[in-house]
């Protein structure tokens, strides 16, 4: 999959004007590039490094999101 595909997907989601888009990826620099591309929209964007290599890494990412005050809780 090319890098353009996730960016296009995020841009398409932003057209729906959600309150927040959480971008997750292995490389924060690429996540930031996509976030920068969405700055023209009114949607708030948060970036997160996410490694699916281990349960510990996934849990760390989930804990990071749980610490964000601007993310609604689903539980």
C-alpha cells in the first residue's frame, strides 16, 4: 500500500467533519505528514505511534489515548 492511500482515507474521513481524527502509525513522521495535510480542515487531529508487534506496545498506545482529555470514553 502506498503512503498516499492512508492520507486519502484520512482526507475523506475529514470531509464528514468529525470532532476528532486519531491517526496512528509506526512512524510518527508519516503520521505528522498526514496530520499536516489535514490542517486545512476544521477537524482536530491527534497523532499516535502504534506498533502492533506486541501486546505491551498496543496497551501503551491505548493508555496514551486514555490519558487524552479530549477523547470521549466508550466505557
